[in-house]
C-alpha cells in the first residue's frame, strides 16, 4: 500500500541545508501495523508527513496504493488526505471552540456526508470508544485521554484505510496511553493499516514490525 524508493528530503533555510531523509526505501503492505522509532531529529515525523501527503520528497518516488504521488495536483492530494489517509497527533489537534461532536464531524462535513449519516457514524464511533457522554463538551472540559479518543474518533469516521499516528501517547499518562494503543491494535485487527511514530520501546511493541531511523536513514 505504501512504497517509498530512495526517498530523500532536504530542507534549505537561507544558507543552511538539512538532509532530513537519505535514500529511504520502504514497503508497507495493506493491514500492517508498523512502528517507526528513532531519536529526536532522526527523520521520523518527516517520513510520516511524506507518507501522509503533507510534504513531498526532494528526490525518490512515493507510490500510495499504486499511484505515483508526485503526479498529483493539490486538489488530488487534498482528496487523498480526506479519504484514504487520516492522522492522529500527539497534541490531539482539536479545535478548542468546537464540541467533541463538531470536531469528529469535520471530515464528514468536508466529504458532504448527509446529516443523518453523520449522526449515525458519530454515535456509533463515540460508543465504540467510550466517549458518548463527552460529545457536547469542548476540549478544555475533557481529560487528555478523552481528547485523544475524540481525535481517534475523528480519524475513524473519515473511513480512511491508513491511520498515521505521530507520538499519539506522548501527552497521555501510562494507563491512558495503553488504552489508546489497545484501540489502535483493534483497529488494525479490523483491517486498518497503521503507521506509528514513537520514541517509546514499550509503545512500539504493539506493532507487528519496527523500523528504526538514525540521521535520516533506516538502520534496522
């Protein structure tokens, strides 16, 4: 489903050049649960952003489900981000002035899903994740764990086949982090492809395969 061939990413800031990724070749099959590990600055988030069509490689090729991403225009990339790929972030990325329901509803509204279908999907997903009682609350009225479950619900209702998670347990306590990882494992068992960035070896153990980066290269 995800295939990168000799992908490199170079950032240019005035006279400073930083090579974030160096000749990354990687294949992730449909239904895999993969963890990407590495120290700060190893290129983990850059790699995840390229997989999620949030950034483009400087060189190399990225094929997503058989499609060469470099050949797509901005509208086509936006469609992929709205339908095929969804993100779960460390800081939850919830809109503070919106309720949990409205935050979860956002990808459905973008896709112009009917109000009836929206209500059904949100109710089912909220029940599945144990946040049905939180739907009318704003993020500031919820715990970190509840906010992360709202973020996960938003990812789920999108219907995307691929979930990209960037340090999703970083802002959570140990028990809440384990609960989130169990939810991700169940989603993987239901057929979702999951790519997780983490620096925590215990979190990485939930994955079926671990890839280790160092200085922008795959070393294990």
